[in-house]
């Protein structure tokens, strides 16, 4: 099966592991990844990335000239895409820029013009209701009408596409898997000693941005309720809430129990997760944000949950967005924004080590079965086969 995937996501080699695994699942699978030649992510990175051509036999990354260097929706490709499509002649074309990406429209049109008869698929993370004005509404309608299948990163996204009139096949799975060679259970005695963590401490961990919608204030309030328990709070990340968290810790006389760690390279995050007795993702849905098409934010997946599960660390999450689906019955879920409910979850894990061990084991099995790059590659390939075999 010849599979063409297009997205700016795969400029970063680390993000290619699932597609690399897909190309190795069985003989006869070839994966070509189209990436923009030049991309400016903006934000923290604020630099220009020039993509590199890679040829690993059945797996190739091909930079193609592009228009728009930092807008996912406006990204389109140059004429060299045409010769690539003609030479490769894919059976599957998957574009990972959402339901109204121009690059997806471009692929649909070229698929028709070149007579490739490939199946059109797009990937989306979008999980909030939205309204579109012309001409974007027509663009999305065209894309949906010409889609043979959709991969949505979450359940809410799949529901929204159905509400927008899409009646075809939808597969719910994340875009990127967890690297189980990196995220694996490993004791970290030196790091624990360096951070002043002892074997008596119950380490409650958080990895992510320190912003209100990540629910850190709820997490802190829950620990104030449990101040008589031997916990330490390990916060990995950075953001606007840090000063407020430092102040709250001081006001409650808990500053010696809160550990801040800023900016850790991705390949070292696992070391810190392995210090945790539980990882908490207390995200809170908010309607304070406004984009052009919609209002609000809710958790789209919570990748750090599957990283913790792969390290055999029990997870606790709020019921925002996709979190309860990711956790299912292998961790504890509490109503978002409710410190007492979160405190009850944490108390259970502190007081019942057997429960914690059991959830850790269940979470590990789920991560290995469903969320490694190889497991996701297999799910994606099965979905492709369904689409290719249905007429």
C-alpha cells in the first residue's frame, strides 16, 4: 500500500516515529511524507526551520516548496507536488491540517486531475463547536464532501464533524504515539536526591504549561486540603501562573513541599515522570478564549497521560475534553474545577498503595496496547485497509 501523508508536524523527526513504524508493519507498505520546505513555528522557537530530505527505503520525507510559512490553514504546496504525486501514485492521501486546510483541498483536486483514485483523509484535533463564514464554510463543505475517511484526535472532534454533516468513516486516535523506549519505568535515585525527594514523600506531579486552563490552582487547593499527608508537588513546565503558585505556597506555609522545574528537554521528561507517585492532569474547559471561528478551549488529548502510563505511574485527570476517554478505567477521573474531589482521588492513592500499583499496571498495559507508535501505526493501517477495500 502506498501512503502519502502531508503536514508541517513531520518537519520534526521525533514526530515521524508512528509513520516510520507504519512503513515497517508489513512488506509492500511505502510511506512518503510531504513537509513544507520552509516553516516558521513562531512562539517559543521563533526560528525558521528548513526541512531535510530523508530516504530510509520504504519511508521517505520529502520537502516540497510551500506558500504560507506559519499558517496551518493557508499552507499550500508548489508545483513539485504534482510530479511527486505522479511518480509515487499513492492509494491513500492523508493531510493533517484540519477540516478546512487549503493543502487538503489542493490534494483532493490533484487526486482528481491526475486520476490517482486515492482515498482522501484528513486529521483534526479540533474539539469545540464552531461557526464558519463564507468562503471558508464552502471550503470545509467541499473537503468534507470529498473525504473517504477522517482521523480525529478525540471523541468530541468526531461528534462535531458528524454534526457538520459528515457521514463517512471516522477513526478516533491521537496523531502521535508514546516512545516506549524513552518513557519506561526507571528509578531515579540521583535525581530524587538532587531535588530533595525522599522515599517517604508521595510525589504528585504535573507536566505542562502553567496557565489557568490547565487547572493548577485546583490542584494546589486539593493539596492544601491534604496538608497532613506526606506529599510533595513536582511541577514541570513554565507559564504565567508560576508567581501566583509560589505566592500561594508561601501563604500556606507549604513552600518546602513544592518543587518547580523549568524547561526540560523532551528526552529527559521521562526521568522526572519516574519520580512521581501519580501524575495529575487537572485541565479546565474555559470559554475565555476567542478565535475567529469559536470560543473556548478544552483538553484535546493530554499526551502526558500516556507518557506517565508508559512509565507505570498512576494517572488522575479531570473530565475536561478527551481526558476521561484516555484514562478510561486505568486511572481516576474527577469533575473539573473541584478541589475536594481531586483531594479524594489523591487520598485514595496515598492511603491505598495496592490501588496505586494496580492502576499503574493497568495504565501501562493500555499504553503498550493502544498508544505506542507501533500500536497507533497498526490502528491507522487497519483503517486504511477498510477504506481501500470499501468501494
